[in-house]
């Protein structure tokens, strides 16, 4: 299995043959083991448009290995991604990362309204770092991620909300399998 940093990619490739937008080095590592002509390798600072959706790759700060059938391989530099689809709010998926000052440039360049921020601590930034990161933007919705899946990830949504203060109403924690609607203004939960 590809495990952390690649997740269910092998199964998704087999079932759906999706286009896979990722850093070029990762595409080169994965393609011999999980063949597809659908890898859309790129690098930090680049943007590509697929079916009308723009993907802009940003930096992140994290380790970047990938488990492959023949052992562990280099996954390329850690990245985040800003996604813009026509008539929908921009989404910033920070990836596995710590907070860093250049997140302000990501906001200046792309102005995403939905933030997906890790906040579990230990392997990524904790709640306080994620709250600082959120304030580099003007989001309408913040989705916490990379927390609560195993005991070493001690950061909680309650801590994150406390650290966000008056922005805590913008936090939308999701349970596995739960969905929200992606709107022009942000996200909306089903009624």
C-alpha cells in the first residue's frame, strides 16, 4: 500500500483513472508502480488548468517520503495546493505543514476563501500554529485536518477554536465520510 502521503491513490487509479496532480518527483516515483498516463506532474509556483479547474502548487514544510512496493522512495518536496473552479470559492489545501510566514503570499496571490489546515501537532502544526496560519488569510470557512486519527496527534478542534477566538464560527470540522457543498462563498453543510 502507498500509505501516508499517497493514501488511496492506487485504488482510485484502478477504479476511476483520475488525473493526478502532484509534484513532478512524486509522479516519477509512482508511475512505475501504479501505471497511468494521467499523472500531471508540476512544481512549486506552477499552475495548470485541467477541465477548467486551476491547480496552483504552493510550498509546505514537512518530510516527503512515499511507501512503494519495493520500499520507501523520495516523494519530492512537500507541497500545498490552491484550487480554483469557475464560480466557486478558492480552496487552499495546506498539505502536511507547519505555519510559515510566506502563507501571506499565498493569500496575496490566490485569496482562497476555504482553508484546509492541519492542526494535530507532533507531525504537523498544532492548534495555535494553525490559528496563526488562518489569520494570514480572510477565509469564510476553515476545515481542520490531520488530527484525532491516532493518540500522538494531540491537537483538538476545541483548542483550535479557542486559539481562533472570534473566528471560531468559521471552523467546520468534518467526520470521515461527511460531506459539505462547495459554494461561491465557501462551504455549506447539508440540511
